[in-house]
């Protein structure tokens, strides 16, 4: 009896753990998991394209190389989550919390990150071409070598952010706070800075001339 019971417990342990990780959400393209609890979930390379995870808690989740193309992620919590090399093109991340998250090498083009919190986030080498980051909070974020061609950063908080070597051609920084930021080596052709705060910014042009 003891042997049978121990075998049953051993066999059941893994599926039970998996069910906990997924919470009440079936991990598949188009999944509807509004306000789901996926905190600390282990989901590398998961395909959640076009899924609705709005208001869900994915803080500390492992989502490296995950596919979140066109996913609805408004006000979702990705605090300290690992999204390295993830695909978030055209995703809706309005008001999402990505503070301290790792998005190095991620593809986030044409996405909506208006009002999102990216403070202390790692976005080195990420593709943010054509993405809206209006009024996003990005203080101390690392965007070294990232591509932000035609990105909209109007009113964004980029205090002490690292944008060195980034591709900022055609990007908009009007009324953004770039105090203490580092733009050395960045490509700045047709980049707009009117009304931006560039106090102690390294590599920033005079906003009155751009």
C-alpha cells in the first residue's frame, strides 16, 4: 500500500505543478486569460500570439523567446519577468508594468506601450521601431544599441536612461525628460527634441534646434 501510494504521489506531482504554473489559463495562441494569476510561471518559448492577458499577473515569469504577437496585455504585470528575445510586435501593452523586466533582444515593433512602466528595464538590442512609448516611465532603463526608428516617446520619462548607440532616427522626444540620459553614439537623423528636458544629458542636441 505504501509503495502504491508513493508511486501515485510521484506521478501526480509534475502535472499538479504544471496546472499551478498555468493558473486558470490554457497556454495557447488566442487564449483568453483576463486577470489570470501566472506569477513566476515557467513559459519559455510559449506561443500566446493574439492572446488576451490584460490585467494578468506575470511578475517574475520566465517568458524568454515567447511569442506574444498582437497579444492584449493592457495593465498586465510583468515586473522582473524575463522576456529576452520574446516577440511582442503589435502587442497592446498600454499601462503595463514592465519595471525591472528583461527584454534584451526582444522584438517589440509597432507595439502600444503608452503609459507603461519600464523603469530599470533591460532593453539592450531590442527592436522598438514604430512603437508608441508616449508618457512611458523609463527612468534608468537600458536601451543600449536598441532600435527605435520612428518611435513615439513624447512626454516619456527617460531620466538616467542609457540610449547609447541606439538607432533613434525619426524618433520623437518632444516634452520628454532626458535629464541625465546617455545618447552618446546614437543615430539622431530627423529626431525631434523640442520642449525636451536635456539637462545633464550626454549626447543630446539643443532641443531648440531640433
